[in-house]
């Protein structure tokens, strides 16, 4: 597998720095800030000059003289105080495109070392509806799992259901009040219990808000729910049996919603799966001498000198003996490290939970649970409404995922209609296209905002076919397919060697050759927005290429064959990049 042109260039410059007696790392080439002047730049001479006691421009001149005859380069110039501006030769681009054309992997180098990565995302809670916060975790987490897999890493994704907290006690006690005759509640009730769930998903979704409101208004109700949670965790048979129903009913609904988004998990584990490991986790904390009693609870102090704000202690068990959010997350680390020995665990969770994860990671490291495993909280900002506050329904409730997808699909259907697209499709295909476009709009808008920024949910903007949107990119890919289809129908789909013959050819080739770097940098920074920018830039380069050239109609045979090859690679790269964002391209539009 070939290295990227950027990597080749860095190696070339690195060797030149080394020949000047300096560290080869100074040779790092980056994409130019001024694409009108150069393709790549290297700023190493400025930093290296200091170390070498030479004038930056002199050093830059010396490096330039060493590389100027390379076949990789058409031009190298020293600019300003000592920047190197580099322009690739067309021959180097032709060669890179030739490699991309020949290979299914599109010239993307596979990661080395290959790492094993657990991605914890989605994180919906049993009995509570999924909302836009879970949507963001789902979209970003899924993109990261796709990206890391694309680069050859081994990924284990885990939805990590919230199924062990107070909401379970709330719902159980609420059901006990509303349907006291059910067999789960009598003291000492034991198996067998009914095989079917006593509540449907619709009932369950209404039970939780009712129970939660009642507990907020009444301290006794809240205490009752806490007690039920403790009993559930301690293994009370009736509660466990009812709980299993609730988890199943919720899970079925979640699987449906995630499936609609084309998001899949390797593991459907929950907080409860860590329960059997809690004892051992706590024993590890005690063995290290870091667990201490405090007001009936068991805690671990994790504050460190130099912390800007005081980090509160981790609570291993509440004064009632229940497992809390810290508890299950710590025991889950033990489970994951033991089951997979991952190199890395990523937690794709709302930025507002950063204190929680800092506490958990510190306690885990203190106890030696994370030996050899890196853990990172991949935080993200909120999805806001036009008022700048977290996005809600018109009635002021949290927007349910299902409703949101329906909204996006309806908006997409309307927009397709207006644009005169999908008109000739049979109704089934038209619906499927509207759903694919609606979901692309929502996913792309979410991923193209930098992860930690908040963004405003503006469906009208997301769903446009112009500008930096998911639907625009889908349309761009479909349009390329139709060019290729037309060429095939006319018997003219004969691909040949890429041979750059115009500025638009060149700009497109340069964008295509940068694909591998875009993937790597998006993965390294855990920032799918880099890939969104890339895909948009590529679509724009294609659009110019398409406007300026006849492709199928090009009379010169070699040129036509080169342009068809460029079009085909563009289609493949665009589709591949969109796949890493979790966006599917319809057959036609
Ligand atoms: N269920 C949690 C929530 O809704 C998110 C879980 C995230 N993952 C984790 N390992 N804590 O906020």
C-alpha cells in the first residue's frame, strides 16, 4: 500500500533536513493555507533554524536546493521568513491516481499498529425515551466506529444501556401502584412469572414521566423508588422479572430506531451487566487503600494537586448500598479490560458529563484497572432550538428520536418534490429515498459541526440540496453515477490512465489524493467534521470539473478515458467518505 503524497513529501523534505544535520521531523509537509500559491507547505525551517543557529531563509534555501529536482515536485519556493511552498508535479498526481484507480482500498494506508478499540456510544436509558442528546452520541459514535474500522482497527461497539439506575425503581413502584394485582410485587413472590411483559413500549414511555414527576413532588415516593432500586439490585425475584420485561420492551424499540438510522452495535450490554463485577472492583479499590467510608457511603478521593476546580470524590456505593453511575462505569471498565484487553476505550457522551468521566478514569487508574488501556471521553455540545436552548418539541417536551426522524423524512419528501427529484420513482422507492435523504441531512448537520460546539437544529437548512449538506453530497454522488451510466449506455465507458490536462482536472486529482490523510486526521482528532469538510471540498472540485469539461462527450479518446477514470474514482471516494459518516447514497434521485 502506497504512502500518501503528503507522507512522501514529508519523507523527501525530512531527508533534506537530515542532510543538513537536522531532525527529519522538521520536514513535515502540510496542506497549504494558500491553495492558490501551493499545494503543500513546510514550516520546518523556521523552527529548525533556531536549533541550528542559522538564518531561517538560508536553511529554507538549502532544503529547497536539495529537493527541487525530485520527480514529486513541479516547483518549490521559499516565501516570507522561510516557508517552503511546494507544488506537486502532475506526474506525481497521475501516479497517485493510478494507484487509487487500481485498488479497492482507494490508496488509504491501513493503520499501524492496528489497535483494539471499544467505542461506548448511544447510551439510551431503559424506560426513558431516547432524545436528541442520545442522537448526537449515536451519530458521532457510529461515525467513529466506521472510521476506525475503515482504517483497519478492530472495533467493539457497545450501546451501554442505562438499565440499573433509579429510573428502574421509579417505574417499578409506579407499576406497583397502578397494577397492584400483578404477581411481581407480593413480598416473597417467586418464579415462575408471566412470560409476556405487562406493559407496552407506549405505556412504558408514559410511566416514566409520571413516576418521575410524582417522586419530585413527594419525598416519600422518591424514597420508595430508591428502596425498590436497591432491592432490584440485590436480586428481589419479582423485581428482577419485571425489570427483564422492561429492558426487553425498551430494547426492542431502541433496536428499531437505531436500525432506522443504520446504526449497529456489537454489544448490547447495559450497566446491569457490570453488576457481578462490582464486588471485585470495590475489592481492588480497597486493596489499593483508596476506598474510604464517608457518611455511610463508600468513596474514592480523586482530586489532585494542580486541579483548577475541586474534583468531588467518586462514590462507589451509596449509603443505601446501591450501585450508582460511577459504580457501574468502574465495574464496566473491569469487564471490558478483562474481556477484550483494548488499547483504547472511547466514551462518546455529552460534554456536560466531563467531570463524571474524569472522576471515573482517575479512580480506575488509581486502582490499576486501566493497565495498558487508554480511556478518553469524547464529549460533544448540545443540539439547540432556534431560541438557543436545548432542542424541544413545540409542546416543550424533549424531542423523541422517532419523531425527529419522521420530521426529517417528511421535510425531505417535500424538498425532493420541489426539486423535481424522485418524481419518476415508484412510491416505495420514493419513500425510501426521502428517508435516506432526511437521515443524511440530520447526520451530516450533526457531524459537520465541530464536536464540542453546540449547534442549532434547523431542518430547513440541513435538508437543502445546495450548500454544505448531506443531501447535496448524496446528490453529487448520484450525479456522477448518472454520468457513468450514460457513458456505459453509449458504450463509451472505457477508462484509461489519469493524465492531468487542465486546472480543473488537477484540482480534482489533488483532492482525491488527499483522501487518506483526511481519514487519518479525522480519526486521530476524533473529529468527523474533518471528513465532512473533505467530502464537501471534493464535491465542489468535481462540480467545477463537470462544469468545465465534457466528459462522455470529450472527443479525444485518451482524455475522455482519463476523465472517466477521475469521475469513477470520485464517485468511489465520495461514497466511501459518506459511508464513514454513516450516510448511504441512493441509487438514483
Ligand atoms: N445513559 C447515559 C445517559 O443517558 C449515557 C451512558 C454513557 N456511557 C457510559 N459508559 N457512561 O446519560
